[in-house]
């Protein structure tokens, strides 16, 4: 695809609403990440004490 | 970067021999040759090393005193020839034009190394009052000799943006991914020998590396994907590689994700270009910020660099610059930390993040082909994609790490000193590959062309994500896990 077509495509993109699976992916990732990080912080404190 | 490096990566995933596998061959080769000195056979001592200089005739010397009969320039020429030989063989394996590679690599090597030599000029590199006295100078930019990396980068940027035809001509030898992967594989052995002296601290660093994985994949990726989709209106095809490029690891992650969600190749190429541009900007700024604000928390700085700079090359090299700057600042205050820990921590953080690219790509492929762009069963995500997208150079890193650690833990005192010298020789080549990486990254960064390619809106996502989120969360998590943990003192 020509460079100008790509630039035009990026600038003129129409918004696609988030699908339910996308929302699940975002929320699920964040929640899992926060929980695992919290667990790692606890392990870190336990190992350090 | 536009089509060149990223498209090489895409093509390479389909070839049996690619830059990843070559780094698994060449890195251990360099490491193995260096270790020959344990058997009293010094195979790499002729390699050129650079010192801080006021008189250019004193800038270069062979690494080992036993090769003292060689002049500095002869040592550098020998280093160039050795690399030309090995990398031309690598180019042949990659089915590149070997004669063209040899010619362009020659120009690349001498330009890049000239930058390194310039970076060691006392008025640029000298830092402490003792240095000033030793070299008879009254001022210096205090960049340390690792400022040579910045000069190589700037020279590459000048070539890319003001001499684009010359940059295009150099193309065959501009292979930052190959150079940095070889460097990281060699670095595995260097880190292992450093870590062996302080295993408790090393295992602490490893544990905290796990936090980096969680942060990059589960937290950064989700937030950046949401920002790209919801606030910037990017389609799924653009938002997923963009989120991976900004949150995980630049080029490799963007391409792996693009392939996983079956995006058009040019999407990943453009995203990769963006990540390289911002990595260049970060390398020029973050190490100096780290020195100013985090000098008394060296491992917080190391982790922060690893979490914030999003290409392997720029991150690990930025770790090297940060180490030089922070060690020097502390040395001026009478605190002499053992070298290698800051660079090692940054490299470990990056390697840990890279470990999971294949798994993340598979997860995204599964979601995309099963729920979003539902594919025929034969086109759905397969578990073999985890292996296909796994960065193979990490196998080389693990190999040299295991060998280095085993030797360091098993050798007696006398041979331990020989091992340290051997690692020093391997490190010469690690530094040389870093120099080539910095120069190559600069040559690939034609800002005007990238802007014409439609980078503006993508760059806006990067700016918002990086400065609104990635840097601060990275700093917070680095502080949480590394605050108060210091490298051991030297000697």
C-alpha cells in the first residue's frame, strides 16, 4: 500500500466500538496484572523481612 | 526504520536461519573464544580497547598486555577484520548480497568506531577532578566514555535525516537487531560472572524481573490498547500492534502481534518505526534524568530504564550509559559500586519481558481468530506459534549465562582472575556491537519520512502513553521493588 494511502487511512479511520471480547481482554488483563503485582509485593516483603 | 529492518524481521521468521539464530551462533562463539584464555591460550587479546585521551595516538590499544607489540590502530584493524569475516558469513547465511554487505559494513564500522573514539576525548568523557588533573584539562561535558554511544547515534541521525541517499546505500549493513542480539547473548555470560559474586542479590533481581513481565503485558498493554481504541479511534488492526510495540518490546512485539492478529505487514512496519524513533529520544534523555534523580538508587534507575525504553537495543545500551553516569556520580562522592549490576539489571528486565512475546502473541491470535475475525479452523491460532514467535536469541543468552555462572562458581581463586580477564575480552566485542547498534538505529531514523508516512497520530498515542503512564508506572514499580537495594561495592 502506498505511503500516502496509509497516512490517509490513519487520519480518516472511523472509530470501531469496543467489542465485548475487547472489554473483557482489557479489564481481565488489568485486574490480573494488579492482583499478581500485589501478590509479588507481598512475596517481596516476606522475603525481605 | 521504514520497510527495511521490520520487513527483514518478517521475512526472517519464515527462513530457517534468521538474525535470532545467528546471534545464538555468533554470541557463544565470541564468548567461547574469550574463555580459551582459561586454558592459557589468549585468542581475543588483540581486540582494540579505547581509553580516554587528549592525544589521539594514545586512544587505542590491544586489550591484553601480551599483545602489546601491536599498535592501537593495528588492534582496531584486526577487530574490524574479525567482525567483517564473521558478519559477512552471517550475511551469506541470511542470503544477503555479501559483497555489498562487506563494503557497507566497512563504512559502517569505521564511522561508528570513529564516533566511539571521539566519545573518549577527555573534554567529552572525563568526569572527576582526578580525571581533569590526569588529563590536564579544566572542563569536560562529563559524558563518560559511554557518551561515544550517543555520538554514534547522533552521527547516524545526521546521516539519516540530511544524507538519505547515503543512508539508503548503507542499508545492507544497517542491522541493529542482529548486532544487539549478539551483544545481549555475549552479555549473558558477562552478567553471570558478575552475578556469581553476589548470588543473593542476583536472585533478588530475577524475582523482580517477574514484576516487569506482569507490568508490561497485563497492565501497560491493556491501558495503551484502550487509549488507542477509545480516545484515538484506531482500529483493532492498528491498536493491537501499537499497544504491543509501546508496552512490550518495540519491533519484535509489534511484528509478532501484527502476525498474530493477521494484520497487514505495513501496519507492524510503521509501528516499529515509531518505537525506534521514541527509543532514540529516550536514550538521549532518560540516562541523564536517571543520573540526576536516581543516582542514589542505582537499581531503581536500572529497572526504570528497562521498563521505559522499548527496544532491546536502545534499552540495554541505555542501561550501559546509565551505569557509567551513575557509577561516576557515586564515585565522585566516594561510593564505588561494582560495575555490571545496573547494566545487568536493565538487560535482565528486557530479557524477561522478551521471554513472553510468543505466549502473548498466541493469546492475541487465539482471541482474534476465535472471537473477532473468526477464521476457518485451519487458520486459527496454533500452539506452535508460541515457539515460532519466541525470540530465539534468548536461548543464546541463557546458554552463555549458564556457562558463565557454572565456571564462576566452580573455579578456584587463581582461575577466577583469568575468568574475569576472559570476560573483559568478550566485553570488548559486546561494546563494539553496542556501538554498531547505536549507529544503525540512528541511520534508520529518518524523522521527515516517518512523519510523511502518517506517523503523527501514532506518535500522539505514544506521547500520551509514554509520558502520561509508562514512565511513571515504571518508576513506581521500580521503586517498589528495588528501593534500598544497592549493587555491591567494588574491591
